[in-house]
């Protein structure tokens, strides 16, 4: 079998992203299964910056010739970082890779940790896109979700972000316990009126190991059943499209041209370096895709970096079947769909025509005029099953 090779992006260059994970939070949300940690003493950011610099240098030694097209500060709560910390990390990336002058630089922020001086500091450091974890515009629901901000604070943070940054996105969570179609319509309509050019709209999922999982197991928390969840999703697609922010991915909506370039790196199955505690990456070395991950515990990660120059606990060459399946799963999240040719060349066989016919007849996929396929809105709801059927 051949290694899976993805065609060049539309401008003739390959996109390459750098994901920077800042794992610290002021509090842990009850639905969150991300790698986030609460520390009751202030984090020594200068000490951690040195470790980030070392790990960036190590990752760049593995793939030195890439041009960075996007940088994404995720978490955790990156807006707990000092602007000087963000500046030092961006400078380290620029010292070890070439950075596209038009690179997208995103920082996630919680509305409760927002202030004008800090936002202005991030902008001066090079951040040109802010992503706010709003989650709801209802104070009662924000309390249920464990958020530390109010709806009013969220609206003020959005307004401030629009003033300071060229691009702004915010997240919302719907399909919450007891939520009606009418309630979500009103809340989403209000969100759309706030003027962001990008929205990430996620249905609440109950993840193992979270407080919400325990509540659900004890029968104290129930999320909407499949039919209602599907109705909420269809409403989401309709309202965002009418507002000029159509879905370009299952849960992401943008004014055309304002799509998140960094997330497109993931979904188009390009390479990205994962930096920081609990960060994941995909790097191509000698024509093969390698999976990287780092120690989740911040202190253990820091110790490993200071000794070895990196905090990786996994550096694994993926098998062709694994990369092919990832290519299907990531690419079919996109409204633009995927080109099947790289998959078929890599695996050495075409996807059976009868499987494509079956999925098309069921309304789960659509064939496009350019030979690509994409999942339909109905297909988005059963995407794992579609991928399993195509790869069988």
C-alpha cells in the first residue's frame, strides 16, 4: 500500500498549523473532558514559557521546512496568560519556522477573564482572531454549565472583541436538558445579532469522567432525545444560513471567507504541531503520517521538556489504514466534502460503488460535480457509521 498523500491547497501551498495548549483554568466546567487543570496558586508563566520554547524548537527540528499558516492558543483558558507570555510563544514559533505574513493567530478566551488592556496586549502580540467561550446567553443556563461569567459580560466581551480584533468567533452549547426548539431559536437569534463573523455551535454531549456523566448515570440529568436533537440541529442550520453564516463544517458556521483556517488544517488532514501539556499533533515524516501527543499533567510535561527537550508521551507512525480512515472522518465533517482519490490510491482499492449508491439513496451523502462526496445534514448525524461503511 502507498502512504496517503493529500493534494495541495487551492493557493498552491500546503497549510501547516501550530496548536498551543494552555491547560490552566480558573474552574473546571462539569461538561468538559478537555485537558484542563485548576491550580490554586498563580502559575509561574516565565518558567512555563521556557518549556514551550524548548518544545517548539524540538518540533521544528522534526519538520523544519514548513511555513506556518495558522497558530491556535487553546485550553484550558489561554486568556489567563499574560500578553507577554503569548508574545514569547509567538516569537519562538517565528524563530523556528517561517510564518506566513497573513497567518491566522487565534486565542481562546473566557468572557470572565476579559479586559480591554489584556485584549489590546494580545492584539499587539500578534493575535488577530479571538474565540470566546460564551456557551449561552441565559444566566440560568450559564450557572448550570458551570461558567463563571454572566450573559451581560459575554455580550460586553463580544463587543470589545469586535473593536480590537479583525476577526471574532464565539461558542454556544445547545441541546441542553429541557431546552425547547422555541428557546433555542430565541437564543440563537440573539447570538446572531451580536455580529460575530464565526460561530461554533455544539450540541451538549455527556463525556465519561465528567460530573455531568455521573449525574446522567444517576438519572439526574437527561439531554434531548435523538428526534428533538435532530430538530434543534436542523433549526441551527436554517437560522445560521439565513443570517449569512452557513455551516462549513458540522458545528461551525461563518461568513464566507471567515472560516477558521486553523481548524481547516485538521479537517483537510494537513500537518500540525501540538505544543504544550496534552496537545496532539499530526506530522508527515518521510512520506508517512506520525501521531504525537504530550503528557497531560502540566508539571510532568514541564519536567519532561526540561530533561528531553519535549514532553511527548507518544510518537507513533500511523498505518495506511489509520490515516485513510482519519482522512474520511475529518474530511466528511466539511460541507466541501472530500476527494476520494487520495484514499483510493493509499489503500490500493476504490470505495465500492454499491456502498456509495446505498448511502446516497438513504440521503446520507451527496456526490458533487467535481467528483467529490460530502455528507448531507442527515449524514452529519451518523457520520461515524458512514465512515465505517465506506471503509469496510
